[in-house]
């Protein structure tokens, strides 16, 4: 009888742990709101090439997703002119997150070089479990369409930025890491948000900002340079606006530098 009681107690404790883990995925958003619009100039960098050529936008709107209030976050990156001729990028990323910043749906439609990819991640929360239907097509061919599950908080590209904008970096030292789980295609991978201190950065609106420097270190073979997979400079204020976003491509990298913004929350 004592053995049965011990087993039952262990099961209950485990369930409480997993429920707590999922509950901890909820985050209070104080950095942005629907109606925020941030516009960027794009710079393509590869070897000795460092050319301006393209525009981007990070747009957040209030929406309704399956009957619940949510944010729709969209990121558009479009190269033009000479840069577009060197390496064409026409990417549209969408992320629907609830008001607790938990991801609900992520989509990515990407023309990069001569390739076209289409990606979908549909999140379902059920007690202590998170299920994600992950799908990818590449140049019209289905690569995978399956359901993966986890009990850890998990983020996509855009919900990750929303999450990072609401982290408290007070008291952190350069080099310290915060662990998160990232969904790369159909694979859950470990990722660290590395705090790299603050520095002054100049935006394309002519203003200079005190900025929090973050490196997204994704421990996945898809990113050859783990340190610089994604790098974000956030304004060191209550809005934590992404002033600069550096993203690795298959060939070279794209730097998005803010040129204007409106509709800030604070």
C-alpha cells in the first residue's frame, strides 16, 4: 500500500511539474501592442559585398484567432535592384501569438535565390502537452507534414522576438545566457539568448540609440555559425524596439536597420 501511495504521489507531482512548465510559457507583454509598425532598410552582406538594396517591415496588429484575442506579427523582407540580382530575397513571415505571447501559428513563405519554400507550424495546447503540426514544402515538393509534441515552452522566429522584447535583462552580465526551445522545421532544438551588453547604434532615421545586444545561438546544423545565427539590437527602453536585425542566409546575411516607426506602446 505504501508503495502504491508513493507511485501515485510521484505521478501527481510529475503532472503538477508539467502543468507548471506549460503555465510558465505565459508572459506578460509590456513592450508592444497592436498598431505598432516598424520599417527597415535592408543591407546584403557577403564577403566584400555590403550593399543597401531592399526594404522590410515588422507589423503588429490585434486580431482574433480561433475565438481568442491575439497578436498577428508579420515580418517582410524584400531585396531590390543590384542586391536582388545578386541574391533575391522575398520573404514573408507571420506569427499569431495569444496575449500571453504563446505561439499559435507560424508561417513562412520564402523566395531566396532560385528556391521557394513554404513552412507552417500549428500549435495546440492540451494540459501539460504542446503539439505542433509542422509542414514544409521546398520548390513544390512536400518535405514533411507531421505532428511533434513537447512539454517545454517553444518558439518560432517571430514569437521569439516578441518573447525577447519582454525579458528583463537587469543585472545580467555580458556573456550570460537564457535558455529557450526553438522549433526548426519539425525539430525541437536548444537555443540560448545571449546577453552581450549594451552599446550605441545608429538607425537609418538619423538617430542614435542605446541598445541591448542579443545573440540568438541556435544549436542546430542548419546554422553553421551558431554565434551569429540571429543578432538583434533592442532599444534599451520600455518598448525594446528591434533597431537592427541580422539574419544569416544560405549565402551571406541580411541586415535590417530601422528607418522609421510608429504606434509604439510606451
